[in-house]
């Protein structure tokens, strides 16, 4: 039980800190775009776009609080997501995208949508999830994802990444003054806060 609680706490921290960190916006059809994330993934040594496509469906949880809630409600999905996150390429993309204004838009839209909060709450409290968590100890897929954390190849990959300057580019990019320009523009723009102002009926003010 303690292991389950620790797992939920860890996943919850990721949900708060990184929801939306992969998003580059949404299509009108509702599908998430991952062009920017794929671009950052391609910067990693030995990374292949095909590898990113394999995890894209899993990391949608970081673009939408409703999807994240449904993931937390399903141990199989949660443990698989944790396995995906335990990868230097994934971490590089998450940190890189977290500094992108387009991702900040995603955060803002998610956090200020009442419908999204209602849907996420319903997904998180879905009774079906309680049943899945009760039988999680005998779910082979859960154990398979958990065992992947012990895969020596993961730690070789981590070791190689930690000595690769590209891994630290989200931090070193901050030394470039041009890096700040679009981010300052976002912070200074009233349109950036339109979703929040809309909650109080002031969204027209942001576009005037």
C-alpha cells in the first residue's frame, strides 16, 4: 500500500508540474500537436523520430489534465507513463517545452477551463479505476512497466546523456539574450491572460 501511495504522490507531482509540458497547441479536431516536442526529441543523441512516435500517445497525459486524471485512475497507464518519463530524452523534451510560451498557453487554458476541471475530476474519480487499483498487484502489465526501471540499458542511456551538453541546453539557452525576447513578449501581452480574464468576464479587455 505504501508503494502505491508513493507512486500516486510521484505521479501527482508530475501532473502539477508538467501538465501541458508537451503541448504545442491543439488542432481544431482536438488532436494534440507535438511538432515542437518532436523537434526537441530529435536533438538528443541517438534519438529517432520513430522513438518519439512510440511514446506520443502516452505523453498526451502531459498536455491535458483530463487525460492525466484518467492516467492516474488507471495503474497500467500510470506505470507505463512513469517508465516513459524515466528516460533522459523524455526529460530533455519536458524541460525544453516547459520554457516555451506556447506551452504556457496550454497551462493557462487548462487551468482556467471549468469544463476541463469538471471532466478531469470525473475521470479521476471514475469507480472503474478503484477496481483496477485493487487488482493492480496481479496485473502483469503493471509489473512489466515497473521492472523496466531496472533495465541496465536505461542507466547506460542516462550516463551518456549526462555527459552530453545537449541535455543541458534548456539551461544553457538562457545565456542567450535572444532567448528571452518571445518569453518577455508573452508575459507582457494581455492576450496571454485572456483565458484567466475570461473567467471574470474581462476577456474583451485583453483584446482591446
